């Protein structure tokens, strides 16, 4: 058996997770926005859609793992799924971000089919991909190196999606007037934006007003503004931007968003009490939306005084029109439906090619015992549930994501309601992501000096301490908040790579204990733990907001502010402490793993010798 591993193979393996994250990060950051603001689904419908798809997705993981373990081919057990799943992955991903020209019911059906199909193909490719790490080498340290490169690429994928998605959407959708056309005109001595309906769908208008004294930012500043949403402080108060999205002929969206209400006789109302009814022929402003839903608007004008507004003062939330005297005003039509479709096409093609590179550059070196026969499913599950290392790792996978969901889910609330400055949030989060990426360089060092168990335990307790310290910093000290957040992410970053490497060790332990190897089932359960963690963590975040008395878009009580501060500090530290305690009971030390590896190598050599004798 050759254990020679090249950099090319590690890099090629890592590309597979970069490919996955081109879509996984889209799910996290943009899918909800796409469905509500671009595709045209009402939030109430979206909640049901996500619930149904997550239930469907939950059954997929172990099923695919079990099937992959029983796969036999000339390419191995797991690599064939990368070869034959790469193209469907890219195609279905593109279709999911495509808005068809269908009725409201037809679009909803499309969303269910494409979203459901994508989580299935994602699982079909990603479970074998994760399992592949368990068979690239019998050496635990080598597998840790593969895990390191996997997560370097995963975080890189997140940065790529964050930095390029919206700019690509704007680029590909810019100037597309298939839904609406817009231009600036003067009517009755007033500047207005004249909007003409062209076709069905959704498009937005972006209007920009540059006041006298505005100075064009440098190229570097523009990059920071685009990628990290860094405020243009030099031109504060000298440039204003406004966005407005138009939905054409989409009655269902307005009904399910509770903007309109329908009575028993299909009559439309503006109020939920069904008293303010639409009257045929009425041209009054309150009924403009109803007419717009039913008929479209053909042509409408928007007063510039309603487009550009600013806060009346630094304290009040009251908005007043911007004085546009001498302003340079420009508008741009962006069809985000087409923009998202073409941006995702770029990601889809890229992901397909990356999966194929992963297939072609990797090799499965760890084979199941030759005498092993296909075992009953209940035996595999029993082996899994009696695998102590796996049980601990499964619990860790859920608990650590409580930390991620609580803290990341509360950051926007913290900066809005406690710090009072949401402009720094993108840069705050980007700096954390970069710190995560940089920290992965230390994975090999940690394993060689401390081992995976001690290294993970140290990182978890340091993350807990720093997260607790974060809550002691004054909200006015932005620089210190950034510094401690970077330190938290430097500590927490390597834990994911270590955990995934430990899952492959759990597969070795299972084979050593039972004489059977079920890498696919072990790794699928790992992915399932991630999904449970994200789901339960998201629910926990919402439950905490309810518990502290949070109310959206209002000045928060002192109790609520303290609660939000707690979510990004001591509450988020608790899962890390629990993770540290759990790791103390993890039985696979470096010494134990070395013995297991030697035993398995001896067994495999004996099995190969026995097979050769039988064939002779």
C-alpha cells in the first residue's frame, strides 16, 4: 500500500469543499433574500418551504452514507459520487436561483422542486466527499493535514461568495430592462423617476445622488466599500443612495405578505378587518397598490423627494427629504432575477470543475477488510451508537454550533441596539472570517505538539475565555471589540478541521473494534450533527430574543440590551465550556490512535496475504 501523499492531492481535495461552499454560503447569506425580494415568495410561505426541505434533508444524510459504504466500483467507494454528481450539482444549483416566468403557484412548486433537489444532490456529493478523507490514508496525522486544507478552502469559498455575489448580480443584471424601464424626467417643474412596465417579474431601481463637494473615492477605497461595505466617511452627507424593487403582476406575494387581504367573495382589502375595500375605478392613492397587483402599473412616476431621505437630526428617527440642489443624480435598472441566475451560473460551472479536479487528484488507499461481507443496516447503526468517540463528537458538533449560531446571530442586533453603529458590521464579520482562515495554518502545529484531543480542548477553553471577555468591553471601544473578535476567531477557527479529522479516527476505531468499516455512515452522521446544530442553534437564538424581551426596530430596554450583550459573550461562551468538558472524556489519545493504526495495518496486511494465497 502506497502512502505517498503530494501537495497536489491535498490541494485537489480541498477544492471540493470550496466548491460546496460556493452554494452553502449562498444559503446562509443570500437564499432568504433571493426568495423574498427577487423570486417573490412571501415570508410566511418561505417558513413552510424551509421547514419541509429541512425535514427532507435530515433523512438524506444517513441514507446516502449507508449507500456509499455499500458502493463498489473501479473508482472506489466515494470518488464515483464526485465524478457523476458534479454536473447535476452545478445544474440544479443554477436552477434553484432561476426565476421562471410562471404563475405564483407554479413558482412555489418550482421552489419546492429545485430546493429539494439541490439539498439531495448536495448530500449525494458532500457525504462521500467527507467520507473520502477517511480513506485517503491510514495515517491519522495525514488525514488531519487533508482536513486542514479542506477548511482553508472552505473559508476561502465563504470569502469569495461574500465578496463577489452581489457585485456579480449587479453586473449581470445591470441595464436589463425586460421587466421595467426607468429614466429621470422633469414634470411640473419637479424631477421624477419615470418607470414604465415592460414585462412580468421583479427588478429594482438604484438611484444615486452626489451632492456638491462630493469627491470620487480611490480604487482601493471602492474595493473596500464593495467587498467589506466600509463606509465612505470622506463623503458622509454628500452622497445618498436609494433602492426600490418592483414586483409586476404578483398578487400572491402581496396577499401572503399581508399587504393586501382577500374577502370571501375574492374582493381585495387594504386592512385585515376587511373594511377598506377596493372600489372599481378608484384612483385614490390608497388603492394604487391593489390596482398595481391586479393590473400592473404600465407607467408611474416617483417624486425625487420620496426617493432620497435622511434623518432629521442625529437623535430623531424622523426622515426628511434631501436638498438635491446642484446634485448629480443617476439611476440604474438592475434585474436581480437575471443577475442571480448568471452569478450562480458562474458558481455552478466553477463548482462542477472543482469537484472533477477533486475526483481526478485523490486516491482511496484504505480498503475495507477483504473478508468483510455486507452487514445488515441495523448492525451498522448499532456499531455507530456504541462508538463512544463518535457519540462524543456528535454531541460536540451540535454544541459548538450553538456557539456559532448564538454569537453570529446576535452580532447585528448587538451593533444596532447596543453599539449603535451597524456600518462596521460587514468589516467586523469579514475580519473574523479572515482570522478563521489564517488560524488554520496552525492545525498541523497543534496536532504535532499537543495532539488533536488536547489541542481541541485548549482551543475551546481559550475561545470561552475570550468570548466572556468580549462582554466586558465598552461598546464605545470599537477597536477593542474588533481585536477580541479576531482573537476569538483565531482560537475557534482550527476546531472544525480538528473535529472532522477526529471523525475519521472514529471510523478507524469502529473498524478496529468490530472488524467492519462504515466510513460513509460515520461521516454522514457528522454532517447530520452540523445540520441539527444549525437548526437548533437558530431556534435557540430566537428563543433567547423572546426571553430577553426583544422588540424589533425600537429602543431596547436595559434588560434587553444586557441580554443581547450576553448573547455575544457569556451565553456564547457556555457551549465552548461544555465542549471542553466533553473533550476530557474523548478516549482516542495519540497513543491510543497509534496502537489502533498499527493493529489495523497488521490486519490489512494479513488479509491481503491471505487473499493472495487463496488466489494462488
